[in-house]
């Protein structure tokens, strides 16, 4: 009964206010998380002694941080959805056990993944295109070593963020991420420009920020408001773990499949860049990889907003779905899709009208004219269907919040593996480097056709369910 009273506002407060309360802090949290790697790349790019070699190395290592994020959000988002659905049904025990099990799982996964990274450093860097030239490979090794050491901190902080939101503290989740990102921003210029630690300096600054976020998350774990795990809740339960991971598998696939796409793209860039009359020259070989990495960083900023809006709605959607308030869920879905489309439209205007301003942030003044011309083309072509990308991502996550793990997973797989990886491997055979740039907008446009069908079906199901609820209330009167 106490749980019901504590969470009743999720069923009674206006949907717009709830969306602002939960989604805005989540957006800020994810933006700050995205800034860890992006800020590194900005400072690296503007350090003349690193330049595009450091940029390319950052692009090589970036997918490896995404792998860690994929595992972390699978556990964290899955736990968030599990807890929200459980609270909507007034089931406190399963909610506590899900949190306890999630903590144990992410700690084990963080240590294991960090060990794998350190043990197989060279083959992993090679797999993601780090051998484009010797300078890029050396920078990537230096950056990767220190990032690997921080993987357990990074994963714990990222997994706890959605769990803290599910416990009713979206602002604390935001503050914990802000604190780490702020430290990274302060330390980056000191380590890179003052101490001239190069790639090591960028990585150490990042890990320091991640450690702060993890420490604040540990503090919150012992001061949770609604879901307070007890000692026995940390004992792994096969059924709880399976349900948590099932609910979070879409988040995992959306990230891990992005890694597969980036691996394919990086290797296609390396292969077909070598055949290009300009980028086949040793001194320019790293430019396509550096540029595509920058474009992906901007895309990551946009997607952080998109995912933040969607993930912030998970506790609200899950609670109301569990409580049978499907009309409110439908209203939330409408507001979410509208907001995501607006974000995508704003991003489209920026990349089509102001790409020069974007590349200037990443040290274009220190690079050749070939760097600038390829960057302008990459921004305008690669992200021309970003509106569809935003709506698609919202659909993935909202279906997950409703407990529709299968539909969400299938849609995510179609986008990231079938289209994302498939087109990245196929189109360069016909159009070389331009084929790499075309692969993403084509994948987003075709995925939207499938997403539109699922969106329409979801609306129909929510409308039918709501109508049934209204009839039941009338008959009871």
C-alpha cells in the first residue's frame, strides 16, 4: 500500500508534467555521458601534436566503449522496466530483487569485459580498423589501455542511472552524470595542453569522471527511496536475471548492433579509402575515418536526446501499463513521437545548413582542404534521414517499456544488423567511400516503413484496451 501511495502521482499527474520531470533529467544525463568521448575528441582534434591521427584513434576506440555501454544499459534499462512494471502492480519484492541482481550482474560484467580488453588489446584495435596507418595505431593503443581500466566504473555508473530514475530520483541520476562529465571537461585541457600527456591524458580525464559518477551511484544505492534492496536481494536469481535481461535486450541490441555497423564502416573506410586517389596517400589515409567518427559523434549527441526522451518515459509508461491506464500510455506515446520528430528536424537543419561550423569544433583549421571537403559531404549525406532515425529509436524503446520485448528486438535487429551492417558492406562495392555514407540514410528510411506499421498497431492496441477499461468502469457503476 505504501508503494501505491508513493507512486500514485504517476497515474494522476498530467502526462506532460511527468514527461518533463523524468525525460528532461534523463536527456541531460545521457548528453553528459555522450560528452565523455566527444569532449575527448574535441580537445584531441585541437591539439596540433595529435590532430587527425588522434581523431582517427578515438574513432577506433569508440565502438569498444559502446560495447561496455550496451551491456550496462541492458542490465540498467531492463531493471528500470522491471521495477516500473512491478511498482505498477504493487509488487515490492521482485522490484528489490531486480535491483540487487542488477548490481551484481553489472559488477561482474564490468570486471570481465575490462579483463578481455586488456588481454586482447592489439587484435581488438585491428578489428576496428586501427591499422589505417602507424600513427593512428599507436594513438589508439595508448588511449585504449587507459579506457579499458575504467570500464568497470563506466558500466556501473551507466547501469545505475536508469535504476535511480526508476526509484523516483531522475534529478540525482542527472547530477551524478553531470559531476563526472564536468570533471572530465576540466581535466582534459590540463592533461592534453598543459601536461601534454596526449591520448593518455584524454583517457585518464575520462576515467576520473567515470569514477566520480560510479561513486555517487554507490552512495545512492544505500539511500534508495522506494526500492531498498536487502542483503538477500543481492543473491542471483535465475528468473529475475532472465526477466531483467529480456526487458533490456533491446537496449543492448541497439548499442551492440551499432558496434557491428561501426566495425563494418571502419573497415570499409580503410579498404576503399586506400583505393581513393587522395585518401590512398599515406599522409591523408586517416582522414575518412576521423571524419566519419566526428559525424557519428554529432549523431550520438542527437540520439542521446532521443534516447533520453524515450528512456525517461519508461517509468511512466511501465507504471501506467501495469496499472491498466492505457489511455495515458497512448497520450504519452503521441507526445514522445512528436518530440522525437522535432529533435530530428532540428538536427537535420543543422547538418544541412551549418556543417562547416560543426567541423570547425573538431580542429578543421589544422587540417588539409581534403579533410574539410570530405567532412562537409559526410555530414550532409550520412545524416540526411536523421528525422526517421529519431522516430525509429523512440519506437524501439517505447515498445520495450510496454513489455513488448520481441517486437522491439526484431525492429532493432532489422535496423542495425540487416540494414545497418548489410548496406555498410554492400554499397561500397558499387560506390566506394560514398557507399559508406549512403548506407545509414537508406537503412533509416527503410526501417521507418516497418516502424510505422508497429506504431499504428500499438495505437490500435492501446485504444482497444482503453475502450475496454472505460466499458468496465461504466458497468461497475
